[in-house]
C-alpha cells in the first residue's frame, strides 16, 4: 500500500520497516520499532556467534584438536567480518541460497539421526504453563525473519509479488522444522537440550549436520544483521557504495556482538527471551496495527464510530485473523517473556563471562525449564 501511495518514500529505502512504522503508528511507533528490531537482530547475531563457535569446537574435538570455546568465538568473528561488508541482501543473495541448502540437508540428517537413536527414548516432562510459555518463546525466535522482510522486498525486482515469496518461505520452514520438533520431542523427551546437536549420536550424521549448520550460520549472519547495518549507516550518513566508512561501522558492530557473546557464552535463555519479547511484537502485533491504520487512511473513510470503519474496510474473516494475531503476539510478549526472563536471571543458569573464567564457560548451565 505504501509503495502505491508513496513510492518515493519506499524506493531504495535503507530502513523500510521504520517508514512503515511511522506511517502506521507515528513517531512513537517508529522509535519503538527501532528498539525492537535492533534488540532482536543483535541478539540473534550473538546466538549465531555462540552456536557457530560451539559447532566448530565439537567438530575439531572429534579430530582431537582442542581449542577453547571462548577462543572459537574470536576466530568465528574474524571469519565473518569480511562477509559483513556486502551492501544489501541483493548483493549477497548467493549466501542466502547456500544457507537454505545447508539447512535443508541438515534438517533431513537431524531427523534421520534422531530416528536411528530411538532406542534411547525418554518420556517428556509434564507440560506446565511455564514450560509452554518458555517453549513458545523459542518457537517465536525461529520465525524471526519478519524484521528483514521489508529490506528484502525493497531489493526485489517485483516487490508486488513479495507475499508469494513469504508464503512459500513459511511452507518450506514448516517442512524443515516440524519433523525435527516432533521426532526430537518423541525420542529425547525431557533430555532434549538447547542445541539438539549436543544429544545426537556422535556419528556421520551429527558431524555432517554440524558442518552444514555452521555453513548456514556463517552465510546467514550477514543477512540477519543487514537491517541493523543499513540503519546505522543511515544515521552516520555512510555512502551507499563500498567505502571505508561501511567497513568501519559494520566491523565495530560485529566486534560489539563478539563482546556480548564472550560476556554471555550460553544462548538458550537468550534465544527464548529474544523470541518472546521481540518477535512476538514485531511479527504479530506491530504489523497488525500498522496494516489497519495504513489501510484505513488509504480508503479515506471517516466514520463517527471506529468499529463501523473497521467493518466497512475489512471483511469479517480478516478481522478474525487480525485479532487472533494480536492475541498470540500479546501472549508471547508478556507470558513468554516473563517465563524466559526468569530463566535468564536464574543463578543456576548463569555462566561466568569468558574474560573472567574461560574454563567455566565451557560447561553447560543448569536449566530449570525442561522443554
């Protein structure tokens, strides 16, 4: 709708999501969105660094090469920084393709490995409100791509067909995720860990998956952080071409994420908290508010009662879907955030930062939330 009504605002925009928020929810909505997007994507970047370092350590350990987990975080950072200098997603589309292929093969191998390990079947823990809410936060994190959607749409040759791309993408994700979730829950039950790779048998499938997931994370890291990169470059008036300013801004940001990763060297509670507190708002609540506001403005209908306006502009089935999205998002934003935050601040799940005790960071923290 914005492209049709205000094409000049959208074409080539570095921060299209902020434009949507300002048009749909005013300046307050714009600044709220900036905080949510940056918190979500920076948190995702930290998780990607930690998981990549964990996989690299496991792979080299199998070859009897022992390198500290905290040192691996620094090595991974050095590998990733040059990839972050690409301009926009259209400049790094090949990375997205490689990441998707790696994920597809890894999902298949994880399912096969878990099925082969069915003899170690463990009963699942009882489902409680806290465990349900905590797991919901992790599930939200896996659907956190909405922060990048407008940036990708701006770069598309046919932006008006973006909704087809989104539908196909979510169907593909369901095909990837559902078998792993169902098989993992059925086979491992209460013994499942934040990183399912840690519990898989140490065989060809596990090591292959670790290589593939590491490849995915390395390729996806720069794509996930791209909206943040472009937003900061807009603030610092960085030219859109490749230049030293881009290299400086992006490198400093990645080094900042490295510091956070070294400070909080375990990602489970972070992942759930980010998913529940940001993705729920960004993927379910704010899009509904902005969509309703912008569509009503575009129709130029003015009624005395807002309810009449909604009924006139939106069909009943669409209103039901919008309300359902709001309810899911608000539940995730409050209930799941409280559950995941309580686990994040739990002393039993706390691990000392790498720069205080690198050996302690090697261990797996206790987690009271079994899911």
